[in-house]
C-alpha cells in the first residue's frame, strides 16, 4: 500500500520552498534580460525601475509555475510509483491553491499583468476571465493531483496536507519570519538586487533540495493499482 511517508513530506516541504524561489527568480531574471536591471526584492515581492513597463517579467512567474505543474501532471500519470510520487510533489509544490485564492482576492501576478496591459484598472469582465483561466489551469492541476493519489493510504489527510502545506510554509517561514528579519536589517545588503539573507536562504534550500531529492520517489516503486469506486 502506498502512503505519504515522513521523508517524502519533508522533501516535499523543501521542494515547495525551491519552487517558490524559482518562481521569484523567473520574475527577476526575465526582468534583468528585458529591462537591463535587477529587481529589488525580498522573499515574495519585487520591483523593477519605473521605466520598465513590459508585463513579461510579471507573467514569467505564473508561467513558470504552470509549466512546473504541467510536468508534475505528466509524471503523476505514469504507472511507476517512483515517477508518480515525484509528479504529485511537483504539482503541489507549485502552490496551485494559492494562485487561485490570490486571484479571487483580486491580487497576484495574473491580475497584475492585466492591470499593466489595461493601464492600471481591471474591468469586471477582465477579472472574471482571468479568474476563470487561473481556476481552469491550476484547478486542473489540483484535480490531477487528487486522481494521482488514488489507492494511497490516508488519502484525504495527505491530500489536504500537500494542498495547504506550501501556503503555510511559505506564508509563515518566508513572508512572516524571514521578511521580518529583512525589515530589521538582517543581511539586507543586496547582491544583484537580492538581499544577502534571501541569497543565503536560497542556497541552503537548494542544497537541501538536492540532498532530499531521492526521497520524493515515495514509499514504493510498484505499478499503480487500479482504483475502485470508493477511491475516486
């Protein structure tokens, strides 16, 4: 019987931090390429010079997250559980629920792109069209992740943990604790627009991700069991 192991959950938690930072780097690297300057940033917010008006750096983050989630969906459909567990981890490490909730609360990258394109405002039609797109894309990932956990022991509890976990981890550790340290001036001197604390934490998280990568293969390598009606 497949199950969410402690080692897999630990590796998944690290992967959520890795994917969050990769999302932020997608913003800032594209901004550097297109605008010729590094964005000033913390653990979740960034800004380019006012002269840089292209919405592409803003769009780069959610595009990266959607691409990572899509790769996870592909792997989660494989018959081998090693690959399926990696796929499940990728889907939810991209934090699809947060993308949906943030958009529905009229925030997030997706609506920022719309505001940039429309001169600062979002019409009701544009809002609902954007929200529908985000729900379809990232909600589809959530559904795929749920289906991939068929026949997994303690399925509902594990699913809730991986669905909500990335929001709790990033929201508590990065946005509250570490951004709080930055506001107090701890390692705040920038390196290519990135505060030293962000760089140090990112390097540590990357190293932890490499060290724990093999744990993402989960509790077994057998073929996927056929789910019965009660598992669907």
